[in-house]
C-alpha cells in the first residue's frame, strides 16, 4: 500500500464522534463524550438556538472517560477504566472543575444506572466478582458515603426507576441479553416483590422499567406476549396493560436504552427501530394508558446512536424544562453528532460538529437495504455499500462484516472503517443474520445453543445470493471480518465453508466456547450460557460449535487482533487459535495491544490495526 493511501486511512480513522448528551440543570448546556483527543473524554458545550459552539474539555486522562450524567447540583458523574479492562470507577467533575473519585477499587466494576434529584444508584461487584450489588450515594457526593441497599444471592442487578420519595426502587435482575426480570424493593426494609413474574412467569422475557407513573404503576418496555419489545404499563399487583394507540401505528421494536423524560414534562420520549433507522415518538401516559402520542419527524433517514458504558448509554436526553431534546444522530454519510430539537418551534440544529478532518462528506457512500432468503426460507436483511468510481473488471471485491452480540444489530450509522474500506476499493456487506435484535423475538432466538451454526449457514446463503444476484460484487474475491461474536463468526464460517473466502479478519473472537466460558469475567458466565449453552449440561454442543476443533478446514489467510485486557473474550481465545494455525503451517498473523481490552479504542492503535488490516486484505483478496 502506498504512503498516500496510509495517510488517507489515518484521516478516516480520525473522523470524530460526539454523543451521549446529558443536560445541565440550567437547561443551557450539555455534557457529552467526544473522542477529539484520540480517545473518549468528557466535554461540555453551550446550547443556544441554531448555534454550534466550540466544546470545552472537562477532563484530561490517559484512559477513556465515558457515560457522563449531570446531577442536580451541577456536578458531572462519569466512568473511567484502565487500559480497556472495563473495571470502571466512578468520578465526578465539581462545579469548580476539580475531579474527584467516589470509587477506587480497581479490581471491581462500577456502573451508574440511575440518577435522581437526590442520589445516584450504581451496581458493583466489590465483595464477590460474580455478584453485583446495588448502591446508593446521596448528593452532594463530597459529603456522603455510598450505602449498599440490595445484594442478590447471585448475578447482576441494576436500579432502573425509583419512587418520588425514594422509598421504593424497581430493579432488574439480568439473566441474559434477552431475559430480564423486574422486582420492587422497599429500600428501608429490604423486602422485594417479583413484579414481572406475576405477569410472565418463568418465560424468558425482556423487561426494562422506564418511568414511575404513580404509587401502583410503572411504564415498561417488554416483549411479553409480543414479537417486538413494546411500551406497556404494569401495576404492582400484577396487571399488564398494552398501549394500543401506539402499537396500531408502530409495529416495530423499541430498544431498551432509547427513552428519556423529565419530571417537568408529562411526555416520555422513545425511539423505534424501522429496518435499522430510527423513529422518535413522544407520548403522555397514566395508569389507564396513553392520552396523547405523536411522531417527531427527523430531516432525513437517521439512526439514534447508543452503546454501553464503554462510550455512552444515553442516545437522547430531554432538557429539565422539557423544551429541548438532545439526540445522538448519524447516517451512513453523516458522522455521529449531537443534535438539538426545539420541541416548540421544531427547529433542529447541531450542538456538536465532529470533524471530518479534511475529508469531503460528499465522497462518503450511502447504503441500500437488501434481503436474501436463507436455507430455511428465512428472510435475512443486509446493508450493501458500493465504492464510488469505475468498477474494476466489472465487479468489486467485497468485505462481509458480521456484528457482535450476537444479540445486536448492525445499523446504517456512520462508520469510518466502512468508509475507508470503500475508498480503498472494497464493497462492504453488513448482514443481520439470525439472532440479531430489531426483527422480533422469534428471529432473536433462532440461533440459541444447538442452533448456533444456523446463523453461520446464513452467511453461506448470503454469499450464494451475492453470486447469483449481484452483478457488481465479485463473489470469488470475498473477505470475512468481525469482532467479538462477529470474530467467532469469522472463525466459524472459515471452518464450515472454507472455499468461500480469500481472507479473514478476526478481532477478539471466540475460538473455543468451553474455554471462553471458563475464562470470561466471572459475572458474565451465566449471562452468556443462556445464549451459547452451559458448561454443566451442553458440553457436546459447545465443542461441536467451537472453531478451534476444525482449524484443519481453514484454507484462507487469517489476521487476528486482540487486547491484553479483554474481560469479555479473554486474550487466550486469540492465542490458542493463532498457535493452532501456526502449528499446522497455515497463514496467520496476530496483533496484540497491551493497552486495550474488548475493542480498539485509542486512535493510535486504530491507525496501526486498520492500516495493517488494509495491507493484509490488499495482499490476499
């Protein structure tokens, strides 16, 4: 690869991201996450109608600082980990711009899940790495100490909504990405009441508590008796009430972390997921249902971007006076930025202007949504990107990207990596194979445990569809690319269908489900067993679906990337695959980062990793 191409690549990777808005109590400023310094840090920016201001950096740290939340006293709570290890500590920025810490146990994970006028609530695995307890820390943080208000016998719990007098808390017990239960906790006595079990029993159902409506009712998101996660109301005595006014008009999924409200507004705001794009809805609820609802139009097809504590959980945020809505929006040709919607005038403007570092946005490539039919006639959606310019030899080589999760969805938001692959002359195809979210509960469960390799077979049928129906992609020049679960998919499809690939790129993927479950962070094991199978009862399945046992089938060159501090998919997964291929004399390369965990987060590391990936793909595809 020429030096000019490498310089271009550095430009693409330096395209900035700004997201995760949280409002100052004065309604005139937001704090957010911004990677302008080369890694995620906390910034603030003033909010004034139709103006975009230069943001102010609030913290200078060599590690990522994420997920900010303004408190009622004007301080900003945020998270920080160390070299990607995800053992997040909770810090806060005072009104005097000092940084102080309320946790300092570097071996434990601390996750802020709820903030109120009087307190912050967080989950932490301090006493036992397999168990997360719920803590409350009253405001002002400087003069109070945290109190543990609930410790379960096992597993992960998190605070979700609290009564106005903070005597009662609804918390979620997390059994897996697709299975949660809600409980009502009387904080003073410790008495708990299993709310969701009164409704769904032992059925594996998704539940998220959204808002406290009155002393007997809360607003929730759930897929109870539904294909899609939807808005509903439950009472503390076990009654369940759906919102027909919304369901009749919007038969799509509402993701569990894309809602907002404030105490000074009767409205609650949600997003719905239509084929990967976002629809914003607001409604007024009481114990009887929905009294008013409307859809808020966006200026173009866009995606409301959210993630997790590694970046930001809050994709949208309502100002304390209820007049302004801050949204983290993106599209294939528009980098991730925070926009402000004036709910009275309906004016929409950028609060941030993430830099495209000299690249012309008109050269960014949009996508098209397509569908193919898999082996069992299941319709599987995918997004297809084609480079601009003259088609070489009538067809483009292509990179097929498989998302992680697997309970996730690749959506048409901006990706610097995809845009660079396109500029380097590769088409890009991003399928949502079975097991992805956004397409209903049945679709979500089609890859569980013994059905794992059905999702890999989807990839085979995607290639068949490209071969038969796509006149602009060369199905004989394909690379497979993915991270985390997508990394497993890379390894699996290279062992199950080796003749399809010219090269593969596995970024912190699972090679062996047995060793993965044995070595992943202790608190994660049961969460993942519900999806992949149990070490106690599904060993035959776990061994059957593990690519490590089929490495002799791999024929294409493989590039493996891993972080030394990965608590999710431990480094040992990448090492054992690398060593197994080396022993057999197969073409394999391993790139490790000592200062990364589950993901490549620092700009300098992204430049190194993806520069080598492009050179690798240019050589082999």
